[in-house]
């Protein structure tokens, strides 16, 4: 079963761009919402 055909059938370079963008968004969200992340040595 394919949920996002335009992404799942994408060329490798495009897929890496999508994955990088999603990862940056997730890290930003975690940094904003999880106090431990803001206070830890892992802070950006």
C-alpha cells in the first residue's frame, strides 16, 4: 500500500531533501516544546 506515491516513488536526491526538511521541522518542534532539550547540552 502506498500512502504518498509522489514521495515514495521520488528520485533519491529529492527524497533526501524531503527527509532533511522533515527532520529539521521535527527537531525545531521538539526544541520548542521539550524543556529538557532547551536546557541540555544538546541545545542548538
